[in-house]
C-alpha cells in the first residue's frame, strides 16, 4: 500500500542536468549478482564486489580472537568487549574514537570489521538475531535478511528508533552521527576499496525493501544519512577538482614555449585520481538513490517518507550543482500532496533552505511555476504547523522575486493575519509586511530624521489603514496589530506619527484622511497601545498571560511612559476634535487605562489632566450612546485610583458630575411623574438620557450616597400601575436599581455592617424582585428579557450560596423563590427560548433578518436558557422544573443540546434519585 499520491504521468520537467549520475535510470543488481559494468553500479569490472565478500582480508577472513576486542577488534578508548550498538546506544560523545577503532579493525581484517558493522545495523533495527561469520561468508544479503526476519520479535512493535525512555532519547542522533563520522574518517581511502561501501550499501538496500517496518525504517535512515555524508565527500572532491584545474591551467600558461614539466604531470595525475574518486562516489550515490530513495519516498510509513524528503532537501542545498535540478525537485513537489502533515512539513522546510539562498533562484524557476499553486493552497492546511511553514516559504519566494506571486496569491495570504491561530497569523503578518511595508521610496531617505506627519512612517501608517479598511473585517483590528507586532514593532509604536496624522493639517499636496480612515486609524492606534501596555495577544488568540522576562518588563514600562507623556497632552485635543463622533470618542476614552498615572504628577501635567476631565464632562453632556457613556465611566474609574496623588482632583470632578446628574434626574422625574396626562416625548427623552448616564456610571462607581433606589422604585412602580412607561426607561431603571442592590451588598460584605443595613437591603431586594416579576408579564419582549435576566442574577446571588466562605451573618438576605415565581420563570423560557427559528427572526418590515442577526438572536436565547439552568444546577429552583426543559433535548439539540446535556449531568451529580424522577417526568 502506498500512502503517497500517485505520480502524475503528464508532468514534464526540464531534461536532466549533465551530471555524472542520473536519478532516472534503473538500479541494477545491487546485491552483486550478475554484475555488469555501467552506470548505477557501485563496483567496476575486475574488482571485488559484494558477491565476493569472503575473499578479502587476513587469510580468508578467520576471525581473530582475544578478550580485548569489540566484536573481534581491539578497543583503544577504554570500552572493553562492547559492541558497536552498545557504544552508540550509550550516546558516547567521542564518536570519532569509536570510528577510529573500527577503522583499525577493518585494516586488520575487513571481513570481521564488516561483520561488526552488519550486526550493528541489524541490532539497531531491534532484531535479536546475529549474523555469523559463516553466514557472512556463504550467504547472499537477501538470504541473511530472510534469516534475520525469521528471528525478529515483532510482538512489541518497538525498536530503538521508536522506543521511549531516557536511554533511547539520543539514540537516533548518535546513530546518525556514527554514520556521518564513519564516512568522514574513511573518505580518503577505505570508501574507494570497492568492498566496504559496496557491502554496506547492498545490505541497507536489501533491508530497506523488507516487509518488517523496523528494518525498513532503520535502514532507510542509515542509507539517507550515508548518502548525505557521500554528498559532502562529493562536494569536497568537486571543489578540489576545480582548484586543481585552476592550478593546472595557471602552471601550463607559465610553461608555454617550454618543455614538459614535472609539476604539470603531478597536477594531471592528481586531477585524474580526483575524477576517478568522483566517479566512484557518484556511483555509490546513484546506487543509494535508485536502490533506496526512489522506493522509500513513497513508503506506507509517514516517518520513512519524511526522512527521505528531509535528506533530499539537504542534498539539494549542500550540492546544488549536482542535485538542484528538476529531476530531484519533482520528488519534493509530488510529496507536497502527501496525506500526512509531518511529510508535507518536511517538504516545505526543505524548500525553505533552497529559496533562502537567492543564488539558487534561477534553478527553481520551473519548479516554482509548476508547484506555486500547491504551496499557496497549503497556507490553509488543516495542520497549523504546515500552514505556518507554507506562509514562510511564500515569504521567501516573495523576497526572491516579487513577480512570481500574483495579486490573488498574495490576497490568499493577507486574510490569514486575522486567523485565530497566532503562529499562522504572525507568519502572514510577516508576509504582509515584506510585501507592503518593507520597501521605502528613495525620497524617504531624506525624511529619516523627521518625525510625525513628515516622518518616514507616515505613508506606511496610511497603507496600514487602507489595508485594514479594504479587508472588511473592521472589528478585528486587534488581530491585525498582533499579527504584525513582531515584525513591524517600530511602525506600530510610532504613536507620534499617528497622533500627528489625526491632529495636524495635511501638508501641501497631501490628501487628508477621510472620516472612515480616521476612525480606522484611531482603532488601530488603540490596539497598538493596548498590546504595548499589556504585552499579551488579544482575547481568542494565545493561551493566556505568560510571565514576562526582565527585558520585556523594561520595554513595557518604557512604552507606558512614552504613551502617557504623549497622550496626556494629546488626548484632550483629540477628544475636543472628535467630541461629537461616538465611535472615535469611545476608542479614545480607553487610552487612560494604559497610562502611568504617576507621570501626571512627576511630569507636572496637572493642567492636561484638568483639560481631560473637562472634555470627558462635555462628552457625557453631549452623548446618550451607552458605549460612549460606559467608556467615560471606565475612564473615571481608571483615573480614580487612591494610590496616586491625582485621586482627589479626579474624585472632586466625578462627584460634581454625579451631583448634577442626580439632581437633574430627581427634578425631571418629579415633573415627569406628576403630569396627569400622557408623558411628553421631550420630558421622556430628558429622563431617559439622564437615567442612561447615571446607569452607565453606577456600573463602575458606588453611587450609594445619592440614594437612587427610591426614585427608580417610584419610576418602575408608576410603570406597572399605568402600563404606559416607555420601554427604554423601564429597561434602564431596572438595570440601575440592580446596580444599587449589588453595590449595597458589596459594601455590607466588605465591611462590618449594622442589622439595619441588612434589613434595609433585604427589604429593597425583595421589593425589587416583585417588581421584576411584574415586568415578566409586560407586553414588550425586551423589557421581559431584561426583567428575567436580572431576576435570575438576583436569585443566584441571594441564594443559600451567599453564606459560603464563613459569611453566616448574611443569612437574613437569603431569598428562595416561591412556586409562582418559579413557574413564571419556566413559562418565560418555554415561550421565548424554545421557539422555531422563523418565529423570532422577522424584522419590522416582515422580511427575514440576515444571518448575523439570526446568530445574535440565538446567542441571546442561549444566554437566557443558561441563566435559568444555572438556577436548577445550584438548587435555587426545584429540580422538577427542569423536566419541561429536558423534554426539548432532541427537538432543539442543535441550538441548546450542550446546555441541556450539561444541566442533566450536573443534576445527576447533585441527586441521582431526584434527577431520575425529573427525567421520568420529561418523557
């Protein structure tokens, strides 16, 4: 069975380059039978080949004996009576001395030494069998392998290359090192004796064709490493031949007109010897390539295929003149379609080594044109590691020649900067940076010393903004910034330039940024500041916060200082310029969260703080948008830090603002509720806008001293009695009252409180729950959803769980819902959650909402169901109320199956009998 894809029959690459060895001829008779002279053979006519093993060395190969020998040869390095396998298994650092000992043994008796080497490969495969001198002398390799296969214990399936444990951890590297050192130490004499290498290559070729995985895997690795070592020898020979040729030509030019020269004769002789050695090495490499690689690069085992591709990449990089042609590249190209990710990964890393060297680009042109589309498609590989390396490879292709990749190819990579998988996104970010941002115009050289709008980064910042807008994924600016953070740090931290582009007038002839572009720039600027201040990727990308190094902490502090010094001055100006634009203001107001507030004092920037507080106050007065108001509230919260000396200044400003809002709200409410006739729209708007501001601030600030419960209770009670209260006023009044309750609970929990405080909170909480219960029957769905959500929260918070952690003093606050409230909550779920999709997704004009709205509506319904299921799981409501929910499991499995299943699991853990009864009720 072949795991790799079938080789395309219609693929025609260039003709083979004129090397001395071919990758396309058949490999003949590697085991030495019926020897013929010709290409692909490792032996020449008239010399001993693998079939004549028994005829060499030391009188017919009698094994010498003695106690101080390694498999029959003497030990020089202090390791007595130890086999080669054991030495390599130990991971000895002095591998050269081990090889030198073997070479000495080979010179003494080559048959015995080769027998050691053969048994070494057999043992490295995990086989317990031993090749005897008799077998070595009289049996062919195929017979020896068959005999070893019979003795192989395949029960465990493990062998040294796959075994776990500390003793095998370094086995593979030691094994590979041994082969490399062996060839290096033998490269000047022994490998040309047409006996040692013929025997080893013949054995490894036979083993690599075995049905036993251990033999095949081990011998393929050995053969590939042997080939790599031979390629290095061939490269050295090629360099020596070139040097000799140059010396010969230089000497000959000196001797023109003179007689023959002994120096010329020596150089000719040396060149001839080098050429003969080169021919022999090429024959060996051809034998390994044809006998092993061509068969094993398509092996059924992915690890074996990966070994072949990894090594051919090394050959092409190391000896490009001989191997970097389309006859060899095609194997990498075909294997890029492999089913296993680890093999595809090896293809890409092999190609990266080639494309990195720009001198090799001309030899890769045809390959690039043929396989470029496949590489581009691999950027979407299901294995993230493969996708990352594919993008990195395309970045190298881009650097080698920009014309190769089309605009469509580049766009396929660009959108990956928004990938949730950070390594993929970072690789795509580097590609994007190399393509769009790394080149500077010649005129930019004169701008290097300028800063701000006239600096060299101004055009690059604009390019980033244009790219962000064209990508049409505007809500993902944080992902874009994070993708480019590692490669474009200098650009992304040029806040002075961004600030200048926003505040300063365009230069003469320069096109001003549009409103949309300014919004995008502010969003990008905020994301860069957040990334610099927090030093971790955005939510959804990465595995959480990591511990920063000392260098990273210093950079973080330096960046925060730089951000504060610049924007403490610039932020009031930016807020003044964009004060009426809700989107821009919301983003700008988040900047103080990342300030080092101490700098306001140490840098004598108090006047700029006052200017900032004035601007925030103006924005609160101008806007009623919830996002803007909450941003203002969070900014005050960030600035109101008691650790810093600016606290009093900010606290006074905040108190003045809340005083005005509370007074205005009480005044408006009194007029609004006293009117006998229907409320005026303007009055309702004024009440709503003020209530929105108070609610936004109450979310982040304790406003207990303004006693907002009474006025909100009056408002909500009037709504119940009259039934004509505007829905938005009810929603915000419910939310504001909820905050009142929670802040009072927080104050009681954190500090010692009186019994009167507890009783007052208990009374307010129960009255508020009754009001929410009334609003569950409101005609407006949004009001009902708000009342339901708040009720679930209140019941959860004030359940028996409130006393956990030694807070028994809170027992008076425990509130258990009665059966009527439980029934109403369940009815709400059945009526508003378990509905058909089409029932809930018709817009006002009767048309279906788009897909995004459907998803949002489903998300909201899931939250409502989860809130109620939480009450079941924490035994706030009776478990049997879950029966009507369990009934819906199969019908609404796609929408809520996970929530219902988890609820079943938790209820079973609480009380198996009661859970079983509930399940019976649901049938």
